[in-house]
C-alpha cells in the first residue's frame, strides 16, 4: 500500500505561487514533482494531477519541460491507465505516485505519495501549441466524487478506450465489465484535501496583457473567506 503523511499542518503558512500571464488568456504557475518543476495550469474544474511525460512523444512533448520518472528517487509506479476528458479534448495517462508541491520543491505545501497521471497520448490541440506541461486539478472534495471519475483500466489487464486506438495492452473486456471496474476502483484522495488546505485565493493584476496573477494559500485566504464582506465560491469541479 502507499502511505501518506502531511508534511505541513492545514493552512499554517501564507504561500503564493506566481502565475505567468500569457497574453491575458492563459495563466500558468510552478508545480513540483519529486525534484522536478513544471509550468502548469491550476484548474478549478478538474480533480487529477496530469503531466506531460517521456511516455508521450512527438508534438505531445516538443519544446516542453516533461516529467521523467527515472529522475525521481521518490517515484512509485502505479498499475492503472485512465482517460480524462477536458473541454478542449481528452488525454490517456498512466498512474504513478510521487512527492508533489504547490510552487517550488521547497514549498510548505507539499505531500508525499500523491497520485500523478503521466500522459501517454492526448487529443488536446491547444496543448501542442501551449507552453504549460501539466494540468493540476484544484477541486476540493476529499475523494473524487461519484459521477466524475474517469474510466480506469488496470495496466496489463485492460486496454485504453477504443476511440483512442489500441495504445494500451492487447487484451480487453466488455463495456459492462469496464464499467464495473470503474465503479469499484478505489477513489484517490485529492490534492488540496491531502494537504489539508481548505481555502485558496486567486488574484490577477490589472493593466496590461502580461501582468501576473497569484495563487495564494494559508492564513490570509482562510481569514478573507470568513470575512462577512467577502464571497466564497465552493470549488467542486462544477463551479469555476
């Protein structure tokens, strides 16, 4: 089994991740896995940590910083494949576990043995042209809720969904059996829950297409959320 322990008490220290502004239409910030760091999209509408990896070739990784499990001494291999669908397309990924951190590897908000998904192939055209290397889901429930879990395919037992071709293993089961596996697959603890983070805040600077944004965690966002003059929005994967 994979053990986990919190490295930092919940909401104990203010910490901000700078979000680089790409022409006012995209913001990405630093995210660390093992001893490697990547520019990622912090996404309130998804649940998983999905990273471009050496398992995905060609245009998928051209010109991008990618995750390489062989460079991480804390990486643990998983046994599942998953297809996840975003508004802009879908990706097939292989599961693993590693130490992750919001921002730099020295961030106070980090946790060991977090589920990560290494992209094997994707059909997200905008990702081929973009500069970010991952999508980090910030939806808050402790576990991925029923109805939102993407199909899981045990490596060596199932192949990835048929509409993406035979890029998995050579054997497969019926759609009914795949559905049963998905329903019974263990739910992963999600990123913010595993770190004990209950609140975060996003601030976007004004006046200019290149002004950065800030993704903040800690006591200040927690106190602002409790202020009667502020409005809090639940981040559950359906509210952006």
